[in-house]
C-alpha cells in the first residue's frame, strides 16, 4: 500500500448501527396499509440496496395499483423521513466508529458515499454533532461505482492511496470496479473477492490503516 490520502465510507451499518432502524422505519410507515405491509416488506428485504423513493413508487404502482402522483409521493416521503430520522438518530454507533472518525479526520479527509438522500443524512449528522468529521457527502443515484470514479477524478488520488469501507456487496463491487482497496464491516452479506480485511466492527480498524502510514 502507498500513503493513505482519502478515506471513503458508507454510513448505515459502518458508522452508525442503523440498518435495523431502516427496517423498522419501513415497517412503521407502511403499517398504514395493513393488508399490504407484508408484501411491501418482502419486496424491501429482497431489494435492500434500492433507494427509498424507488420503493415508494413500486409500492403504489405495483402493490396498491394506484398512480404515483406528486401528492402521494410527498405524503409517503414526508411520513417515512420523519420516522426514519427519529429511529436512525436513536441508533448506537458501530463499536469503534466514533473514535475512528474523530482520530482519522485529523489525518485524512473522510468522505461519505451512501444510499441515504444527502439532505436527510446531513440532518442526522448535525443532530449527532458529527458533521465536522466528514469533509464531503455523496448519495446515490448515480451508482456508488460512478460516485467513486468521480471522486478519484475530482481529487486526483490514485486508487491505491484511498480506501472504501462498506458493509454490503454493492460496496465491494463499487470498490472493485475502481480498484480501490476495500474494508468490509461484517454483516449478513457474504463477501467475495479481494479486500483488505473483514472486520466485526471498527474497534481495530487503526491496525489495518496503519499499513498506509
């Protein structure tokens, strides 16, 4: 490895233990439709990496068989985002994550690439008083792979001088497609392919990153 110049990380499941909160938020939001909530939750669990707004559209058009009007989009989006914010903000940090971002943000820029809408994540970061640790925030769409490519082009950083930390196979795939070393935070995913390491949490991540120093 060469000297580390940029840390890129996912947020949910890597910094904050908020993946269960996301599941609970969908369940609570769609309990408004008791005869359809199970069907939606089955769809959601089969498409965990999909965006929330795509899922709302699918729910109305394919499950409720209704037009996905602007009024319906605003209503379901506002309802979900309020529930999501409350549940995510009450989620604990991944063990070691807070110490990691506090210490490494003094050494290396930390950029976030997430599937959470940017403005929603910024509210969470502000509420938790951790926004100062992240230099830039990017959210999908476009795909994480495209975002990573754009980041490398923008910064001029060589892939070997960066690292991407994620907890899903789409994170690993995005890293592989851009030749960026990958650290996997262990989850229900089965990771396949080259990576630096697979960690239970971020308690000992400094031991991995010290290889760059």
